[in-house]
C-alpha cells in the first residue's frame, strides 16, 4: 500500500513498497557491534518482556462503551500510532503535485539535529537527495516521500517493529510502532536513559531475606533501580507505558514530530490504546452506571498503569478532594441545623456567632486538606518511583531556542508576557468597578434597570473574560522560550490561574469590601440621604417608615405624618457623618427584622449581601453547569464523527443524521446489516483524537484546563462558602458527578493521552497553597466587615479584631503545617532503608584483600612487647 498516492501512480521508492517490505511487519536487522543507540539490538537472555496487559487475537471483534456496534480489535503490536495522509486524489490532504518551497530548510526543521551524526544511525541521505534535484522543482509528493523514508529509517534504527494499514475509507495510512516483546533493544534504550524500574518482590525477598516495604497507609512500596544489564533479571517486566515513553524519548531527540504535524507529513499521532486495560477501567472507574461514586486506591493504580503518573496524580487529588468535600458538606449541614435551632429558640446570643465557628472549621479544612494531600502525594511518589523524575527524564522541546537564553531579547519577551498579564487583570478590575460606579449613578437618578441585572452581567462577564484569557495565555507563554514541556505547562498553569482566579474572586471582593464606600449616598441630612437611596425601591421590609405608610419619594404619609430621623434607626451602623454631609453606605439595608440587640434592635440584610448571594450562586452554578456541559459536548462530537465515518463506508442506505441520533441514544446506527468494511479500534481512537484530543484548547480538555476548572470552584468554596453554605452541598454532589463524567471522557472520548510521568500534581500544589492563603484573609475579612455582629462594631475595634484573627489563623496554619510535614516519617524511613538495600542488590560484598600486609610487628595489646613476654 502506498503512503499517500492513489493506485497506479505511486513513485518507485522505499516508501511505495512499504507493504511488501520486511520493515512493514518486522523489526530491523541485527548487528553484532554497535554503540548503545546506534541501531536495533540483539536479543539475549536476561532482559524482561513487555507486559502490555494481555493481548487480543488478530481479527477479534469487540465493543467499546461509546458505540453499540462491534469493531475489530487491532491493538496488537501497537504502542505508538502515526497517521499519514494520502494524496488528494485518494481522498487525503496532500497535494502531491504542488511545488515545495525551500525543501531543505523545511526538512531541517523536522530533523532538527541534522548536523549532529550522533543522533542518527547513518548520514541523513535526504539532504543529498534534495541537493541532487535542487535545480529542478521539488514537488510536495517527492518531498513527503523522502521525509517519510527517513522517518521510517530512524524508527527502524530504534529497533522497533512497524506495520501499516489503510483507514476504512482509504484516505490515510496507519503506521503502528512497537518494540518486540522479548527483544533486548528496549532494555538498551532504558539503560541509556537511566530509566528506573521496580524490583520484583520475589527477587527482593530472596536477596535481602526481608518482606517488601509497606508505608503507614498499608501500601506496598517496591525498590526502584536504574535499568542495566546487571539489574535486568531483578526488575519487573516493562509496562506498555514504559515502552511508549522510551520509544518517544528516542524519537523526540531525532525528529520534531510537531513540525511533521505542521507540515502535514503526519496528521495525527497518539499512544495506542490497550483494549484489555480499557475494559478493566470501563467496568468500574469510568463506568457511568457504577453505583460506587468514590474512587479507591485500586482505581488510582489502574489509572496510573494506563494513563501514567501525571494523570494518576490528578485523579488521586480529585478523589481526595471529593472525600474532603463530603466532610465539609457535613459540617455545613450541622451549621445549617444549628442556625435553624437558634432561630426557633430566638437565641440572639448564640445565632450571630454561629458563622464564626463555621469559618474556623472552613479554614482548618482548607489547610488540613492541602497538607494531608502533600503527605499522600509523597507516599505515592515513593510507591510509583517518581523521585527526581522531572529532572532526570525531561525532554527538551524542539521549539526551545538556546540562543535566546540569557540575552536581552529573551528577558524582554518574558517581561512582555508578565506585562500583558498585569494589563489584562487591571482592565478587568476597571470594568467591574466601572459597572459598580455606573450602577450607583443610575440609582441616584431613580433608575434601577442596571441594579436588577448587575449580578448576572458580572457573572457572564467573568465567564467571558476567563474564556478569552484561556485563548490568549497559551501564546503568551510561548514568548518565554521554555526548555521542557514541564516548565511550559507550569508557566501556563500559573499564567492562567493568576488571571482566572482573580477574575473569579475580585467581583465578590469588590461587592463585599469596596461597594460600601464606592457608592455612598451623601446629602445634607440623614432624611434627605435616605429619600435619595430608597426613592426608587421603597423602604426596606420590616422598617417603621414602611409600617407608617410614609412615602419614600417625599417623606410624608397620607395622614400627614412626616419622616423623622428616629424612624430611620434601622440605618444605624450604615451611616457616616462629615462636617457638611451625612452619608449612607453603598451596602444599605433592604430587609430588616426587629427584636435583635444589634443595630438598635434591628437585624438587616443589606443590598451587597443580597447581590453577593445572587452573584455567587449564579457564577458557581454557571461554573458547575459549564463543567458538565463541556464534558458532554466532546462525547457527542466524537460519537457523531465516528458514526458519520462508519455510515460513509458501510453502505448504510438511510440518513446520516438519523444514524447519529440512533447511536447517541445507545442503539446500533442501522437496523439492517451493512455491507461495508469493518471499523477497527485504532480507527475509532484516531477519530477520537481528531475530534476531541487531550490537548490545550480542544474539546477533549487538557491537564491544565481540567485542573483549573476544579481549582476555581475550590477557591470559591474556600473563600465564600460561609456566606452560602449551600454551595458546599451543591459542590459535593456536582463534583462526584463531574469526576465520573471526566473519567468516562478520559477513557472513551479524548483518545489516550501520552502516559507521562510526574513527581506530584506539580505547580498546582503551589496554586492550592496560594488559594489557602487567600482564603484565610478573605474569610476573616468577611466575618469582620460583612457579617453580623462584628460589622456593627466601631472601626477601630473591627480593625483590631481583623488583625488578631488573621494572625491567629495564620499561626494556626503554620502550626498545622509544622505538625503535618510534607514528607511523612514513614516515607523518610523507607527511603533510608532503600538506600541501604540498593547496595545489597547492586554492589557485591568486598572480600579480603589478596595482598595482605605484614602485621607481625603491630602491637595494640595492654602491655608493651617486652612486658608481655614476662607475663
């Protein structure tokens, strides 16, 4: 089968004969003498096999959760899949007859280490061939033929197997790449990159006469050794994710696959799914029908074994967050019950202080959750052998420009990225303050149109600004010229989080703390100020002017009674006086209740608290709903894309739209037996990758975006749930559902992400710590300036309370952090024992020196030599 040319038009080349070449189904020929990375290695005893989680018979049929139809399971001998487009005449994307501009420069972008022969098995002949025809026009077809030939030669030199097949509609070619299951080549690559592998339990017990280590959570902790020929017989078999990592590490040092995608040499590449592991995950962890909403350690181990430690730590954190939310929900329910009881008993002494107890618990929960997860993360980092992973196994990005490092230009672009971030934050803050100021001016003119919709406008503005920044941030981070993918992702996370968290929190901070002074109403007397405030909305419920029937327009009742300042006693605590004016706070009362000792016998709900409540629930509701919707959309898109292609080639006589609707409803897309080709698992996975890949900015989500959505909800809960404890109950139920949908999407929709390793959740732990710091200050400020009874205290007393309470909670937080060390004692103890055990496993004991010195004249006895002879 040709790579991309239609039948009968394939040029004579190595690529055009791929299907008939030994390279299409076998690994490279062996060589007896070569450097560790010069080519395919010999097979020899002592190297472990590759454990791909069991295999399927060739041609076996099976089902996947997203489809009702059976598909062919073709994941055998596949670890990494590359998809090459064919010519346009064959239905592909390549215009083979088009002229290729500057082909040598384009080829050097792909083989970016073209001037360093160490990284290639032989001279890059592609440049010789291009140079030979540089006086003639090089077509896109000829260029792609040479690039693909060179790419296949590099894959071959890696010792990989390769096989090709056409897509169901014959417009693409699938190249499956893997390592031979019993070959030594993967071991050679692992040794070259100092890849660490876990020791087998039976080897550990036999060698050390000790049982495997176990941490305080009851988890078995294996010992990890750097892979080499001496340790090969001790370690466990390579997993498929180890194979994928090592193959891509080999390729990424020689080929810029992102440039191949950009030049459309390949249209997609992804790690091949493993059908047996998919079924195991789909049966429990990713099942939408499973009654068990909580995840356990077995689920996390399955996730780590299929998606890698990077995704594994994310779901470990998410599972811990769900359990923590359940505890917080119980506390909020207790607080709600206590408030209802206090109201029923009319306890004016206890009721105002109940929120303060919930605030203390909330702050302790935030701090405790973060610190406990750090300890959990340390245990799993040790169990999974991820210590120092980021520094040892990081790959340099092809886009990294070494010439920019340490230069003025490099510093300038990093400063520009920070400047744009600051400008965006400032612009958003000005917009929120502007809306508040305009609303205040309109209220003074008896125009309440903006006031009625302000909470909803602000909520929508927050979502829009957050969405826009998600599109801008990715390009800004590119300016910073990061060396590794981990550094790029960390910078992207901070850039996104700094703005999006500000966008999420600032409007509530403005409403709670800035609004009272920002929109004050000042007049010559209290009565005039009150009439100016309430002329458009009327007097608050439960106040004396409303009871007496006094008009808020002119201050006179129908019986001639005039408004007096004593009738406005409910405003005590909401006013301030200057030499010439009396000012009413921008957070004025809108509903009051008599019978309380506070505020001259009144307990009032002010407009800021009411708007804050509405705005908070609106935004939080949008956050939860959008999270669910954006998880469901890729499911629909992917299912529609797969069914559309199946209908196209199946001979289905009916409507494609009807077929998609039937499939979405869970039925086979056709009632009649179709006559077309058989759809395969890898073609299904390729369609998933095409419609909803797991990468930034796509419908399939990404690690940064998934974590950020949850972090925003977490920040709102941590900072403002004391105002609306119902948020905790809504969040708890929602996140249990979101977790399950996210697991389903991750397994069945987004195409298998690259199984990267990681030491923990990385920079997200720092972001969570920052949220915890903000939460302490925000909660104390709300208690002091917004909530009863402290908000009615004198200003000096409130400031003193705020300082003492904040310092006290920060001191308590520091005490908790000191008590709950990031690395638990059991982890330190096991690391110490592992250091000793590695010597036993890898270093033979020293024997007596064969050249012993003469010690006959050495005397270390109690007596000197002469006295010793006398005795």
